[in-house]
RNA sequence: GGACGCUUAGCUCAGUUGGGAGAGCAUCGCCCUUACAAGGCGAGGGUCACUGGUUCAAGUCCAGUAGCGUCCACCA
C-alpha cells in the first residue's frame, strides 16, 4: 500500500464496480427500507446542500442494506418548470431570440435538447459522491409513466370536484407572464412612499383624503371605504365620490376591515388589483376593473392618456397629474412589504385571471391527522408546529402556470369556451359525447412543478398500476429534506399520497439544516461564496476557482469583490480531499441545528482521519499479510489489550447504531472517529507491539493478537462503510481475506456484507477498567516526561509505592505493555518501611509512581508540577466538602450521588495528602 | 402581529432524564520512536449572553431582558 492515502486513485473505479455488479438494487428479501431522493432539477448541478443530504441518505441506505433490509433508494430528477424554462429562455435570448420566435413546440424541443445535453450532470456528480441509488429505476417527472400519473390524479380530483377552474385574483409574475402560487412570492420590506390624495365628493359638498402606496391603481378604484364606527366619516357613508382623472362615480362604503388609525382612515378600494380589496369588493358587490395587461402595462380600461404605460411610469404620471390638479396632499416616506417573484425578482401583481385550483381543505385534514397521531414523525420534532401552522390556514392551491414546459393540463375547450376534462381528447369526446365535428382545443397551461412532485412517493412506484413496489415501498421509511420545502413539497406529498393510496408517504421526516458558508451566510452565486462539492473532492486551483465563481453572473459588477475575497480565502486553491473526507465532514456537521456553517478546516481534519485509517490498516496488514492470523485454526491467546479492544468495539457499535436510529449523524461520526483514532490507533496498535515484537510471546499469543488486529479492523471497516464507502471497500479487499469473515470466491464488496453485530461475550467491564488503569499509569509517566523535559527516548526506572492487591494484579498483567509504552527500564515496588529516593511523582488512584530524580529532574519544575496538582486536589476537596457538609444535600440528594461525592472526596484527600508529602520531600532537597 | 430557533474555549460546534464544563481546528512546548509529520507525546485556554426564580444542586427547568436569525401573516 502507498504510504499516503490518495482518494483519486480508488474512488471512481470502486463506484463503477459497484454499479456494474448491481449492488444498488433492492435484494427482494428482508424488511423493506426505502428512501425517496428529493428529485433535483434535471438541468441543475450538485451543490453543498445536495452533497450534505445525499451523504445522509446514502449512509442510511448503506447501513440498512448491510443490516439485511430490502433496501431501495429511489432516484429521479425533476423537470422544474419555471427554473428550466428560464434557463433555456436565457440562452435563447443570448442568441437574440425569444421563445415566441420559435413557437411552443420548437421551444419545448429546445428544452428537451438542453435536458439531454446537461441532464446527466447532476447524476454524474451524485455518482462521485458515492450515492447508492438504484439507477435502473431512475425517473424523470416528465417521463410517460409519471405524466400518466399526473393526468390520472388531475382527472380524478376534478371528477370529485376537488380541482376547479375559476376567475380569481392570483399572484401574477409580469416578467414570466404566469400565475404563481403564494409560496413562490417573497415579501421583502422595501422603502417606498405613501401618497395622500384628495377624492372630491360627487355633490361637491366636500372631499375625502385617501392614502395609498399604489396611486396608479386609482384608475381601477370602485369604492372608498371607511370604518363604520369612525366618527369623522359618518356623514360620508353612502355618498359618492367623483373619482379624479376618470370622472367615474364610486360609493363610500363602511367596512370593519378599515383601520381608522392607519393613514387617513379612508381606503381606496381597487378590487382587481389588491387581495384585501378583492375580498371587500366581493362583500360589497363592487365592480372589478382590471387595469393591466399581461406585462403590467395600463390597458384600454384606462383613459387614453395612460394606455400602454408601464405600471411604474403610470404611477409617476398619475401622481404628477393629480398634483397639477391640486389633488395631491402630501407624499410621506413609508416602508412596505413588496411582493416579488422568487425566480424573477419582479414585483408580483395581483391579477384577475382564469386559473385552475386544487381545493385543499379536505385533503389537508387527513394530512394533519397523520402527523398529530404520530404516524408521521418530524425530526427534529419542532417542525411539526411549522407544518400545522401552515396546514391549518391552508389556501386553495393555484396549479396552473402560463408556461410551456411542464405537464399540459388535461382539459379541452370547444369553441363556446366549455371545458371538458379527461385523460385525453378521445376520452373527453366519449365522456361528454362530443361529436367529431366539435372542435376541441387543449388548455394551453401547464401544471405547477410541485403538482407532479407531490405524487413522487407513489408515482415512482408505478401508480396508477397496481405494482408490488406500491405494496412494498409505500410508505417509505424516511424523507430527508430541508425545511425550505416543507410547504412546497412535504405537505403536498402527504396530502396526495393519503388521498390516492390511503397510506402515508413516509414514516419519518428528517429535516436537515441549511449549509452556509463559514461566516453563516447563505451560499449564493451573487455572494460568490459557493462551494462545489466536487471541487472539495478533486481539488481546484485558485485561477479556476476564481473564474468559476465570477463567470455567468447575473450582476457582473460584483465580480471584482468576489475575486478579491476568493483569492484571500483560497490563496492556494482547494486541496483534493476525496469523497470520504467530504462525506464524513457532512455527517459530523449534521447536528440538530438548523444552520450549518461549513468550515473547510473540518474537511482537512477528516481527510487526515482517512489517512489515519489508511496507515493503521497498513500497519495491520504489515503484521498479518505474511503471518498466521489464526484463520485456519491454531490456538489463540488474547492479551489484555486484545480483549479490551474487542470490548471497546462493542461499545462503539452500540453507540453508533443508537445515534443512527436518532438521526444523529454527528454523534455517530464522533463515536467512530473517537474509537478509531483515540482507542484503536493511539492505544491498541501500540499495545500490540510489545506482543508482536517480543521473543517472550508465545506463538498462540502472537496469533491471538494478529487475529484480533485483522478482525477488529475488518469489522471496523464495515462499521465505517456507510459514512466512508470508498476507502473502506478499498482496504477491505485486502483485509477481508485474512480475517474470519473471509471473502467468498469471486468478486464481492464490503457494501453487501452484513453490518457488524454486537457480541455480548466480548463485552468486558473488568478489562475496560484494567486498561483504564494502565492508561493512567502510562499517562502519569508521560506527563512527567513532558513537563520535566525528559526525552521520550530516555529509559526510566519507576518505583511504586502503596501498591494494593488489585494494583499488583494489574501490574502482573500489564507490565510488558507499560515498559514499552512508557519506555521504562524497570518497575520496582517499594517495600514497607523502605526509604524512597527523591523522585517526581504520579498518582494512579492511591498508588504512587516515583521516578527518581537523580541527574534528571529540575527541582523547581517538579515543585511547580506538584503545586499545580495540589491546587486541583484542594479544589476538589473543597467542593466535595462543601456539598457533603450541607445537610440539605445529604438529606435530599439520591444515595448514589452522595456516595459518588464521598468517594470523590476521599480520592481527592488521599491525593492531596500524598502530594503534600511529596512536596515536602522535594522541598527538603 | 404570530410562530420557531440561536447566544458554551480564539474559530466551528457537541452537551441525551438537572448531579464533577467537552470535541475538532487554532495556540504553546518536546519529538523525524521502523503504520502515519496529513504524525506522536504533553500543556494552556470558558463569569456556559444578561437578570431573576424553582431546587440540596442549573449550561440543562421556569420567567424576563438584550442581541442575532428563520418562517408565516399583514394596514391601504
């Protein structure tokens, strides 16, 4: 094996082997375990969030596969209607064309081309991450099967009256020319103005002053409203206003909705362009005047002077005209929430159009109950509050989009505008008994992307056909996703899956945190702080990173700053850390917090961890490959250390599995890291050396230690595999043949081996305690060396005092280990009454280790060391004394706590006494 | 306006039912010891945001304050 771990040389070929061998498929036996991959955008590329979530899903998938479950990780991609259409449209614009130049069909062909061209990017990147999804079942949301399910759901919901078409006020994106759902609108606070305008009464008897943030909509006003109890305006209610500019007569109405305290207490009502006004218009049967065209320009309803003006130009013009007529009272600065489209950033316009809706109320109820009953569980649990809050106030879902890319709505219109819904035109004709002569045109609109995503749990399993997969893998086991799509996706999947299968879509919902940069900022192209997981795997030089971060920007003016920051933060580019290190980092950072600041130094640390595993394995192989490991029989005598590492491993295994059951990947990672580095490498491997390198060891002892080395490593690799698939398989190929696991004839892989099982007979508290004692002994001496500047190479003689029977027993077992690890020449025991030479001291419980100082040790340094230890001991004594002398403590605390406190006191007092004695001895020199 | 979250070592974060403050990275000292210098050994470092309460005992439970953040709703 190479001396240093080089991930590049192993990862790709490893993956190809797995995929070719079909290891990612469900085995068909065992308990079903299924994870649905949240389908990434087909034309997207892998970002840190994907890397993070997919690491978690893959770890769970590999773990359950090794546990013997019938494991499916369902993979697929999403057509992502708006996002994809925009990308292709932008490319078209770059050529100086628009989608209208091409026409609908040609444009859609263009998107399919683009999909074929770039659609594999993300799945290729996923393979680099090691994702063990079943690629043979890969699904695209616009595949025929999925589209069939979409149509089926639409038709069935429509037949039940749960999908309807209606003219309503919707959120209109004037750039995209489409309706969007409430969720796709972001409300950001922005600085604006409030215009106070005079509205004269029709009878000339006075005026009202209305305040508005949108003066241009006054052209569509159909009333002015005041609060019914507002004394100022009692006399006005019922009278008419002559609306300036238009000259139309509009009534003054009273409505509770008006807040008398706000503005002037008079509100202009524009039912066609404001959601609240719309409701009020309905209540008061007001006319609705639509003022705008599709791209938010003034239409022909307005006086001629304004027609064709953009809404913001119209605003200026109207304000100027009112001012000229003396109707503008004042303009005040005002902060307001501006609705913007999440894709375009354009100001969203409430707009009166015909759209399709899902009546969600009846679907929401069972979906809420599924969580309330505990059938579906959010992890962390708190997210259920977010879910309830939204579900309990849920509004009908606008599902039609005036886009070209997506599932076309299965509705047809005749020339009279009658609507017919059916699975296809032929079915419509037979259903509604329409003759061939009747001309039918399909609805131009497509469905919201999330409509098809909502069907993911069952549509990917073959629905509406009755398939075995529907029985086996619905519900799936856990959904791993971010909180940002709880409403968009999670809630809707629950509703739709309950509705169409009667089952829940998944049992657990594990909500991950959001990956941010090291400063806690969201990673975004415009901030220039995006990291590509692949760059962390393969590495990237500075120049490439800079050009990657600054190319194709929406706001090119930011490029300079981004370049500067990038050059500063990554002066040497990014090292190649390999997939396993990156995955382990993701796992280690997956705590319960909702924001995860990605810290590059963690990756480096875990790359070092990979190297540690690599080198530990080299050591094990060096000592076993050409030696007898007892695989073919032969007596095995296990040393204290051998028994200990087995016992430690059982503990680690239990902790790991329990952490995984709680979705605490950080704890799981921490646990195996600690075991591997701090126990297996730092102690166990060192403890095997005295056995393996000593002529005093018997063959059976050496065989026992080699057997333990190779088999613990073999099991450790299996334990680590779910988190670090590549390095573990690579090493395992060399290790397994030497171990009891053996390798079956022909090719195999660690990923289809069983997960290690806890063996009760290997748990051993006595041995654990013995080795703890041994560690304290060795650390005591190392501490003396370290603080007294004694070379690690200098052999020392240790003298023991106050040796108990148990100490003596342990010493008999452990002496050879101690000699080697503490580099001792001799250990002698001071007999009763015998005088000790001047020495540096370490305590192991009540036993004292004395290192004679002659010629070695600096008196002052040793006095300082003892003083420090005394300080600690004094503190301990004081604290324990304080507690134990407190009557209330002794009376109320549980017996175990008190006993513990007593023994702590005793221990500290003993230590203090010995230290004092020692201090006196040294001082006297 | 409503809901939720965060504040612990220089940095990034753990801290399970209340019972002696932890990790990684960074820092300091010593070591090229035949698995590993991407390493070994040793060490230093915290008023657990603040105030009060409950309790024998609070980082942990309760109330409040400050700061930061997210989501939902929204007054023209």
